[in-house]
C-alpha cells in the first residue's frame, strides 16, 4: 500500500516520543486540513509516555492557536499494540529516534506495516531540553519555530497525497 492508496475511513497514527508536542501538532494540523466529508481518523501516540507530562506543550498550543486551530485535548497517550495492529498508516515523526523504539516494542506489527508500505518516516527533531532525559548527552533537537514549520510542511504534503481537495481548508495547504 502506498500513502496515496489510502482511502477515507482509514486510521492514521502520528507517533513521537512523549505525545506532548510533535505528534499532537501533526494530528491537529491533519484533522484541520481534511476536506469536508472526509472520514479519516488521525490520532497521535507516544512511544515513551511516562505520565510526567500533562496536556499539550505550550509551544504546540501557541502554534496551533496562531493558526486558529483548536489544540487537541487530553494528556499524552501511549501507543498500544492493538492500535498499531489496526492502523492503516503510521507516521514516525523522527526516523532515527522512533524507529529503534518501535522495532524494540512492536517488531512484528511494525514489520508487517513496513511490508505493506504503510509507514512514513519523517525527520522532525524534538524541542531542546534543559537537561538530558537520559545519559550524559543531549539528543539532537530543533527550536520550536523550526520544528512546527517542519511538521506543518510534512502534514501539508501528506494531505496533498491523501486528500487532493485540501487546497480549500483553513490551514492554507498550498
């Protein structure tokens, strides 16, 4: 299955580490960009949700608010094997960060999705951290304006492939 073969009514999962910033922005932008009458169901999930973070990252909230897009509600949610197994397409927001994690946790299901060409691998880094979350070195990062614009561009491209009528939506998909 190619991305452009996906039909309305399919489940699309945006995946990042904590489901606090990147994947939630992608979900909101994708949902906002869908043409009227589409029954696509985008969701976002995290591979390492700890419960320490609540709600949505302030940078994500501010970015979506600046576009007039309602931010997603609720707290970060972990990716579950049943959700992954029933997904029609999955977007990993950062290949180098998320592919090893998803391989470790969900190897068989992930490989099945890869075999169906049902995975998109993006390269959006997380926000800079004030202190390392693990080890002694900080992971690669990019500042919020760069990351949000990167996500917006990638979502617009995905919408163009999935829903050609996206030219008329509020998010100004070119």
